[in-house]
C-alpha cells in the first residue's frame, strides 16, 4: 500500500523542480515563475502534513535511498543518501514548507511591483533555497546533511546579492559566504572525524554514531579515538561540528554576516531568519542531540555561547534606526536562546522556541516588508510614525509578532522562552556555573528584547507621521496581507502546543503535545536512558514547584518593564532619540562593538600574511619542482606544444602513424607469445 513515506522525496524534489523551471523558462512565465514556486511549495506543505500525520500515528521512516560510494572490504565506509522522518523532522518539514509558501506568496506583492528584470533568477533562488533546507531536514546522515548545509549557504549568497548592480548587496553576500565558510571548515573536519571514529555518520538506528558513542562510553563498543579518552574525543568532535552551527546560526563570534544580509530582498530575509539558513545550525544540534548529550563540556559551551549571544545581540538592537537591522539583531539573540536551551539539556524547550520563533520572526520580517512597501522602500524608523491607522492589518499582525518576540503572555514566545530560561536555571542550580551564567545573561536580555521590540513598534506605527511618505503611504495588496494574517494567528496561538506550566497547574490541560511528540517514539533523539536522565523529564515542572512559576513571573516582569520603558520614551507624538544619552555606550553598540573592524584587522594582520607565505611556498617550491621536472622531461610541455599546429591534415597523419605503431608493437608482442 502506498503511503506518505513513498512520496516523501517529492517534498524536496518539488521546490527543486520549481528552481529548474524558473531558471530555464522563467522569462516566458507569468511573474517570472512565481506561480510555479507557489504550487511547488504548496505541494511540499501538503506532503509534509501527510508525513506529519503518519508519524503522529506512531510510524517512523529511516531508509537508505541511494548508495553513491560503496565500501569494499572490512573497515571501509559506505556513503549513502537516505531519509530520516521522525517527530523532529516531521515538525521541521511543516515549518519550512509553510514559511516558504507564505514567502513565495508575499514576494508577489513585494518584488513584482518594482519592475524587476531578474525575477526568474529570484524565484529560482527561492526554489533551490527551499529544496536545500528540506533536503537538510530529512537527511539521515551527517555527510548528506553537510552537503545540503553547504547548498543552503550557497543559496543565501545568491539571494542576499540579488541586487548585484548596487554596491551593498554583493559585499554582504560575499561576507555571508566567507564567514559561514570559516565555520563550515570546522564542520567538515568534524564530519571526517565522525567517519574515522565510528565508520558511519547515520543519525538514527542501531548502527547510528550516537548509539555507538554511548556504547563506547559504557565499554561495549570499540572506536578509534586517536589517543584521546573517549569522553574527550567525543567533545572535540562535537565542538568541531559546532563551528558550522555557530557560523550558520550567527552566534558569537561568527554573527557579523547576518546584519549585513539585510541588503537582500525582505522576503529572503524572512526565509533566512525564520526557517532556513539560520535555523539550520540549531536544527543540526537538535538532530545530533543524542551525541551532544554524552558530553557535558560540549553542552556547557553551547549554553554559554548561546546565553552570551542572546544578551550581546540584544544590546545592539536597542540603538538601531533601520527596522530590518533591529530584527536582524533580534534573530541573533533569539537563536542564542535556542542554543542556551540545548546546552541546558532543554531539547524540547529549544525546539519549541525554534517552532514559535519561525512563525513570529517570519511575521515580523514580512510585516517590515509591508511597511517598506508603504514607505517606498525607506527603512529608517525615524522617517515613519503614525502608520497604525493607515495600515491596520499590518499593524495588528505586527503587534502579534512583537508581543510574541517580547515574551508577553499568552503569546507564543512567552511559553517557549520561559521554558528555555527555566531549563537553564534548574540545571544551573544543580551544579553548573556555565548554565547559571547563561541563564543570567538570557534573563537580562529579556528586558532589552521587550525594549527594542516596542521601541520599533512605537516609532513605526504610533505617534504622528514624521515625513510626507508616512502621511501618504503606498497601499499593499492581498498577497502581502494574507501571509501576515496567517502568521499573526500562529504567533498568538502556537504556544498552545506546549504550555507546560499550565498543564501541571491544571492537572493535564492543555496537553503537552510537543513534549510528548519529541521526547518519545521509535526514532526520537531521546531514546536512551542516558538522555532521559539528562533531560530530567520535566521533573521541575510540577504544581508543587513554586520556583517554576516564580521564574516565569520574573521573566515576564522584565519583559513588561522593557515594554513599559519603550512606551514612556517613544509612544509620544514626537519622540526623541533617547539612546543618544548613552554616550560612548551608544557609539559602541551602534558600531556593533567594532566587530567588523576587529575581524578585518585579524584578516589583514594575520590571515593575509599567512596566505602570502603559503602562496610563495606553492609557487616557489611546489610549482618550482613540478616545472623543473617537466623542463628536463622528454615529453616536456614546450616539446609537446610543437605538434599542436591546428592543421587537421597534420593531426590525421599523426593519428595514422600512432595507429600503425600500435599495430606493429602488438604484432611483435603477439609473435613473441605464439
């Protein structure tokens, strides 16, 4: 009987076909191939929902589809492509395909009104981007995931630099490509290390490398650790792969590419920040969580990086003038929360925040896109104001996303962010200073998040219009408003899937859908007892545990304090730029802690001289030896070159002479052996 799993490859192939169609025939199609992309992503969404329902019935799928390098003999490695469809993948497929569909629809209103000449290239890029992320989600092994990971990076480069005739986008695209490639170098070394250690890179199943690693720690399996203790070597492998995660998910110090990526079209920003490029890193740690759970050191570093990034990025968002720049630093900060949750043992909490963030951040970027259309592509919030009554649909949906981002109850972001912070707190109190430090930084970032989010809302939509464009904004159509409404509803309600505190307080309502969904099942990342012990199975969330509600109340109070501060300072008819009072601190934050300058200094002072030295070695020694050998060879290049006359008759003579010589040689040899 044919089922959802039989059609699962089409989830990836449909957007890929839209890429091919737009690239080859887009200039002949309406809207540059936009409708082909919409149909393809809608098909992926329908199939993803079918897979989701099939997995929810207790089924899972982990099969190899194609062997592209078969190992021969004992100890060799076989490289394969396959699908892993478990609860985590099924949930992520829905997120990616839904956001991609809404971005395609939104692009009809954002891109096609501008008379763009490169629309086929744009929609081809969106199709390949979507296909690459979906392929990454369903990958059943680390090498396959790495390949799609790199494709995601390539697509971001192409789309960020879409307006390549302008000065900013090509530079931003190159920066994104180079910074993330730096992290991916460590990821690649980690992939090789996993193969060398375990002989496999499978994520799930009895022969998966996380399972072998756990057996090795228990003394039940032999693995190659290159002279290190198994615990130490597994930590090294986890940190190497983490390099790629830090680059893609824009965590400190490889975060600097993300704000510059705002040079790309706003729908691309929504796709990158909500469901593809930046989400890929966090998803990879969640997918490999069974392996990371074996190394408390690696998890502690993940948590510390996440907590620091959450606060570090939030401070910069406070002083930005560009609406997309505020959202960019917000993205860096929110993915920091996810990393904090993963490092704290909060696998479900971090994945929950990945889910809620995908919807409210896509909403905020698309809402910002609607504002940018209305403002004739002016992105400076200080040139806006008073748009609330002129753009009511955009305002109320944007407000829904802002309340979710700020973590205000009962919007989705409150439930997921509160759960991340609580996981960090209880595990930190259990004896981990790194987690306590991460929790403290994450908690302070809550105030900053509430402040910069509603500073953005009040400057954009409230008060009086501060320019003529704001007084007479350009209208937006259904293809802009429709995606905003869908995402606005989700930002307000999707938190219901895992309202853990209310579940325990009320004795079981609402159900812990996400916890039950992710923490159990045949191919869950949390199948072993070891992981269950690490995650403590929500032991702290009970109605008798007052601390959980106190922690949530503290987080909510800080968020409300940030919102109230923004209300007092900016919800006025003619607001002042109060951040100027911060003096040197504002300068430091506005210039992004001079991270770009610091990285350029490192590149010019250390990397460039090293590259020049390597180039001298390559040309002077390697090429020198090769050229020297060839110069004294009977078949040196300058001798061979003389017979390349370009005259066809000469070539015919040489071919005839060569064939004759071969016949003579084989004839003589044949005579010898007769």
